[in-house]
């Protein structure tokens, strides 16, 4: 869509403000808020990219508002945000065209990382408060990737650790067998099931197709 310079500049400002708030939230360990702020910046991505290419001389424009979601949404089991990103790329194709990296490839990697996080969560439940060494025996090696996932979970309160000699034990604060509510993204029907069952594709009782349900936060 054609935009005037003033409108592009306004979108550039709006985008930068939201991304700035997202980075601030991420630095403080408020990852859900970081994802929310990053998502809000997407309304201004197209205008921001046009402004930087036309008036700031940029050939390719990194999109931190997208990269933040790709980084943190998988660790929060946030399927919906990744789905929204795929819709955005189809609707505004020049985002992918004018980005320095393949966002489509990064979405695929983000989904793989989500399943890796799911696998790690399952091990934490099955092992019952494992140490790093015990976790290493199951995973082969607790490399930097696993450590970064656990670090995010600790900061969000999903995982805690307690000292145990030279190591420490990890424990979950949100068991996967907890019964939660979820919504079908295709027909919006609501279901209740154990969280672990909703972290993989299930058949919708109304839509009759296999889908990834969207978890619904419980109201306080």
C-alpha cells in the first residue's frame, strides 16, 4: 500500500517504541510481555521498512519485532504467535523480501525449538527434580541451548532450582498434567484437557480436523 513520507515516518517511530519496550521487558525476564510488545509492533513493520529503505538508505532491514517473537515464543509454548507470523508474511510479502535473513526458515527452526523445549519439559517431569548430571544422561548433553531454555523458564517462574552439593536440582512449577482450557484456532470451540495433550496436534471435536489448540490463560 502506498504511503506518504509522514505516515512512513510515524510507523517507523511507533515500531521502534514498541520494539524498545519489548527489549526492555526481555532484559528484565518478562518474556510474555516482551512477546506481546513485539507482536504489537507488527502493525507498523511495513511502513518502518519502507521508510528505512527509502529515506535511510537501507537495502535490507532487520526486523527485531519479529526476531523477538521467534526467540521467546517457542519457549513459552506460544504456537499462536508463530501462526500469526506466517499469516503476516503471506499478507505482506515484502517483509520477507527486504529482510536480511529468511524469516520462513527461522519460523521452521522456532517450531523445532518449541518441540525441543517440550521434550526437555517432559524429562524434567519424568525425572522428578533432576540435577544437571541426571538431565545430561537423558539428553546426551546439556549444551548451551538447553541451558538457555532453562534460564528463560527460571526467570518466568516456570522452573526453579535448589542447591544440591556442587550442583542443583531443577523442579517445575507448572506440571504438564494440569488440566487447562484451550481453543481451536479454526472454529473457536473450547476444550479442557491435560496441558501435555494440548502441546501436540489433536482432533477438534467440532472441526474434526487435526490442529494445535491455543492455550487459554486462567483468569485470576
